[in-house]
C-alpha cells in the first residue's frame, strides 16, 4: 500500500462528462498498438522492387526508341550515301577547253570556258593570302570537324535578327564538298549530303590538304578555276607573288566571283577587298598598320582590251558556238563581227545619257544594238552594267515599240500606191469603243503623210491601217525582218505588239541598204587554236524586199523625221540620216531606230520593272544616245561612203527630199498623182 502523503497517479487524460461510460479496449497480447492513419501514411516507403521495375521499363522503352531511331537514321544515311557522287578522282582535274572571242580586228573580247593552272600547295602560298581566305570564309576552320555548330548558331541568330537569310553557316569544308560533288540546289537532301561529304573529307584529309583542294578547285570568276589561274587572270603573276592587297581582292571574289571581279567593276572589287582587310584586322591576322600599308599600295589589275558590256554579245553567241562547234576537245578561237571601238562608243553613249537626272525621271536602264548594212552586229550593249545584271535587254527583253513601228504602216501605204505627199485628215477617229489620241492632244486637219510620220500623228496611222489593211502591214513588217507574230489588233499600227530591240533594228536595215533583207549575225569563223577551221559564215542569197520606188520614198519620209520631226535631236549634221522615234503608253518605253552611211542602230530606254518614266520620249534620251554613238562610230567614215551591201539596181543610197516647191504643189493637191518624177529629178541634181 502506498504510504501516507503519496499522491495517487491519475488514470485519466481528460475530464469526463457526467453520465458517460468509458469503454476500455482490451489489451492486445503480443502485438504493439497500431499508429493512427496519418502516421501510417507518413512513414510508409515504396518497396525497392517497384523502383527497379520502373527503371527497367524506362530502359527497355528507351532502348526500343533508340533502336528505331537508329534504324530510321541508318536507312536515311544509306539512302543519302547511295546517291553520293564518286570521290575516287578527287585530285584529278579534267581540263575543259577554253573559248576565246575576238572582234573583227582580232582584238580579244573575252575568254570563256574553264581556265585551270597547275595546282599549288597551301604551304607554297603567301601566308596573308591563306589568312585572307580563312578570315572572310571560315575563321574557325582549324577548330571544327567539317561542320561548325558555333558558326551555324551565329548565322541563325543573325538571320533571325535581320528577318532574312543574310549570313550562311557553311564551313570551307562544306563549300568544297558542294563545289566538287554537288549542285547548287537548295534542298534539304543536298544539304544533308553536303554535311556527310564534309565529315568524309575531314576524316580522310588533313586540314592543309582540304585547304589546298579548296584553293585549287574553287571558282574565282571570269573562267578562272583555282587561285593560280585567278592570279594569272587578274594580275598577270603567279599566286606565290601576290601581295596583301591583291590577296584581299582574290579572297573577296569568293562571295560572288562575277560581281566582285576587278575586270568588271574595279571600284566594287576594291570595296570588297577593304571589307576583307578589315575582317583580317578584327581577327588579328594583320595589324592596322599593315592594312594602311595595303591601302597605300595600288593594285594593278590586268585588264583585257574588251569592255565589260561586251559580255552581253558573248552570251548571245555562246549557244550558237556550242551548237556549231560540237563536241571538240580543243581550245577554240571565235572570230566575230563586233568592233570594240564601236562597242565602247555604245557603252559611253548609254552611261552618259542615263545620269543621275535621267534615273530620277525613271530611266534606269538602256540598251543598244548596232548593225552593218548586211546585218553584222558591230556593237551590243544589253544594259547599263553587265556586272549587276546579265539580262540582255537588246536580245531577251520584249517590249512594245510604240511609234517606232509606224514606218511599216507607211511602207504598206506606199506599196498600196500612196505617196509621201498624199493627204489624210488628222482628226478624231473611232473604231468601235476605241478612240486613239495624239500625243499632243491636238488635231491639225489635213496633212501629207510625210508630215504625219515626221510628227508621229496617231490618227493618220490608224486611218492608213484601216485603209490598206492591217494584214498588209504585218506582211510588210515580216518581209523586212520581223520574226515575231504580229497580232492584227486595232492598236497594231501604233506599235502594240511586243518585239526585241535587235529584231526592230534589223527590220530597219532594208531602208538603209537598198532594200535588201539583213538578218542579224555575230559569228564569222570558228577554229581551233591549232588552225583547224570548224565553221565559216556564208552570206545567204541576196533577197531584195523593197522595190526602187518604195525604197526611195521611205528614205524621203524617214529623213524628214530627223530634219523636221520628232527625231531632230538625233540628226547628223555631216551626212544624211534617217530614223524614227517610239514612245509607249505612260512613257514606259522610249525607242529610237535609225541609220546613216549604211550603219543601223537601235536604242531602248526604260525600267526593268516596267514602271512609267517622267515624260521621257523616243525623241529625248534615245535620240541623244543614238546621235552620240553615231558621231563616234562614223567619225572615220566619209559621208559619201556607200552602203556595205549594194542597193537595188538604179537606186541611190543617199535619198534627199524633194524641193520645197514640189512639196508645196503636192500638198496643195490632196489627191494628185505620186510626184516620183520630181523626186528623181531632185536626185539627179
């Protein structure tokens, strides 16, 4: 028993309410008391077997996915590899024949075809040449395995920031793979093959070998394949002797060889070389002082005798040369009809006229073609700059000639029995719902045909077309040299059918050469460098397309255009000259075609996007260009020199207009007979 003073321990944890009964749970023998549910949940741990099973499932399905990815990727690689080109002849260079074009005097115009030189190893080249190429093309060349992830990421970031593709991520090895084995097609397949070939090159060759391959096989423009051929082509020296400035110019060519060619545009090539030198300073390949020293040392470019725009003429001939020469494994010499003196005169005339003021008025492009009386092309300028655009506007562009087509309307009228002094009314005319307007918006009433052509009156041309028939006009134009189809529409007499500049110019040739058909041509002879003649031009049978009366009267009318009409700015003061202006709707195209002393030339001025110019007509810039060219082209030709092709029997080349008295009498008699006797009498004087 407890002793006195000992407190009995309480058996309750909390007070009970009166009247309640407390049930005691019987003790459990041999088993501890179970914790409550919350405690049980906190203390429960997953069994180790479940982790093992989950990890095993993840590993299994990961292996399955990897296997499928491997199978699909391997199949894709096999598919790509099955189409890869043969790489066994990597170091072998198959030399392609060169094609040299010379003008009528034997002067070199251009060299086309591949020009290869003996290969050089990278160790033989000046270090600054190698540094220039790597600085501008692949600064991380020695630190990647064929594909540069850092370069790709930088290019992607730059392109996203600029909103377009302004920078590429291809390495030098990828460029080599593409240049050697692939095409320039922009497809994912080609890009994947390029990557595979880059890996193969990196695994097969050393960095120096890859760089040597690249420098010996890449294209540097103007037919030069490899750095040695480029050094000889542009500077007339071996690549081992290139200085820093020349090396920078060579490296700058790789981005766009023809665009940055120093023989095409030296100023642009110099600007590109400056970019290369700046990058070399930034990448610490050279110092700022070395860059300044390179600027101070002028670069002497080995220029050819040809003008850059002569390449338009060469491009025009190239398909015919391939067709006529066949599969010949020899260097070819192409003798042409071009005269480099005339070619330079044509280029100067266009560039002088299309100055900043002309461009501000929308005249951004121009073209010219000049022919001999027999159709031989003496000059061809297909645009303002061949380096900027190789599209030949003299042969490839098709535009509406406007009033430059009207001589063929009046030709049909003359052949129908009318004369230059036949009178027709200049008054409003309507055909259905179409009512043509004169350029001036005014009408002069009765006038002679010679005046209507000189003033380029639209209403009289439309009346003549209805009178003689549009089919006869089309037949006359085709007979004189048009090869394009001519639609017999209501606006046909106003020059609504499209044509090319060379086609229109050649159709004017019979007016200049006595009425003989003259098809344009540029090839004289094709031979090998060893002297074997493969092809020679043979003049076609002489075909007279204008009778003496028509020929003489058309000369009278076209000379009046130059003396008193829309072509006054083109008139030559030292010799007879004739021609016609042309202007299309909204001043989109301006033309002049004319001839003097058996020399025919046509000029076009306009805009490549066919935008309207600001009141530039055929009698303004085209007439000025024609005049400037003719003054230079004919400066050594006496005014009395006959045409190269003899005229039709009994017809003189230089046809003078009738005397003012005979013209006055003719205009006073609207329906009088053709005063051919007066005309021939004035010729005899």
